[in-house]
C-alpha cells in the first residue's frame, strides 16, 4: 500500500493560482482547485452573456496548469483569435469548455470530461454553479458593479469591501466535500478583491473554511495591484480577507522576502505597482506562522516561484515549519 496523498484544496483564481498549481501538481498530493466564477470581462464575459454559461477563463487557466500536456497543446488552448467576426478575442480553451458544456449539458461534467482528455491532475471545481455578479463599495461610498469595472474605478480611491449578488448563492457540493476532507486549504495568490475574496463570499464555502481542521495557508501577492491593493502590505492583505470572512482564521502566511532589482521595480512603478512589504514581524506578533523567503521568479513579469512555494506547502503539511 502506498502512502495516502495529503488532500490540498486551493481557493482562488487568475494567473497567480495557475502559476502555483504548476508547482503543486509535481508533488504527491490529492489536489482540488476551487475557482472563482465572478469574471465578466473579455472572452469569458461574452460567453457568459451569449451562451448563458459560467465564465470559463479562470477555469481554463487552472485546467491547463494542472494538465499533463505538450507545450504545443497548451499554446493551442491559450491561443486567442485576433480576427473573425464574433471570434476575435476568444481563446480556443474557452470555446472548448463552451462546446463541452453544450455536449454534456452540464458545466461541471464538461470540466470533468476535459480534465480526462487533458490528463489533469486533481479536480477543478467552480465555487458555485449560479451566476454571480461582483460589486465593490469604494472608500468614498461609491458602489461599482461588475468584476471587470472594479480595479479601474477604484484607482486613487481604494476598495472598502466587495460583495456578491445574489447573496444567497449555493456552493458546489463537491467543493464543500473537498474542503471538509482537506489536510490544507491554500488561499491565493491572486487578485485580492476580484479573484481570492469572491470565493469566500459564497454561502457555505466560508463556513466550511472556518470549521475545517485543515491547515489554512494564505499566499500573499508579491506586488501590489493598481486599483485593488495600492500601497497594501502583507498585513493589509490578511486583514482584508479576514474582515470579509468576519473572523481571524488563517494559520500560515507565506510572504516574499526576496530582493527585487531596481530595474524590475521601475518596470512595475510605470504600472503603479510596488513590492508588497512582508510585515514578517507584525504578522508574527499577531499570532500567524510566517514563512518568509525569496519566492520570486522573473521572466517578463514577476511571478511566484512555483517550486519553492510548493516545497513550503509540503513542509507545512508535514509539520516541518
């Protein structure tokens, strides 16, 4: 008999989640990704309104991250059409998910079938099967509706809170089950208010995350995000999540303490983004277990080092941190 694989549930959306999952899929883990479905922009937004389906973009990125595919197939699935009436702007992966939903008549089944075709490690689940609209209350009291509108509208003003409509959405049962059985629940990395927090606003998911005995790990972003987390430090990220959930619940916070070169900082300053201060001491004093190392990788953009992140998660699972 082989050793039982630890069960890890990762909650989030966007690029940050996909990057981390590329590292985690190489580990001996039973993985479940619970993915946000609040996206309403770009190709996802069009398919959402035209085909009355859940937005497939974040799901697509996670499927590809966990798939055992050739680089060319990945390139094909991520390919975005540049021309063609009605086709321009859509990625092939999004259209595949839309087609599979039409064939199977069910979004979750469509993801399962595609997962089989792509040899995906673990399971990829939407947080809910209901259509969710994200809104934000800005610090000046303005209400902004629509996930894609929030970062732009919040620039120079800041976000006080986000909320979803309808407020009584039901969670996906498989997602609840996965959280109940988890050894670790990993939140983030990803856009704080538009990718990470929306999942925790779904009825049932928040409650399960709070009541599970699993280790709760938050992976803090490396850089601030214009319109969402301007001037935020690691403590601000943690506070925002816990304020939305209504109580302190995170056990571990993973922060980057690696040096970021002046050249890269300059590149990001042009986009109004700065490195997130790690706040190691403040977090430790507040009772969190802090894992602070160099977690950055740079190609054209700064990303988390997926290998190092997954090693830290494994160490937490095995009580080595």
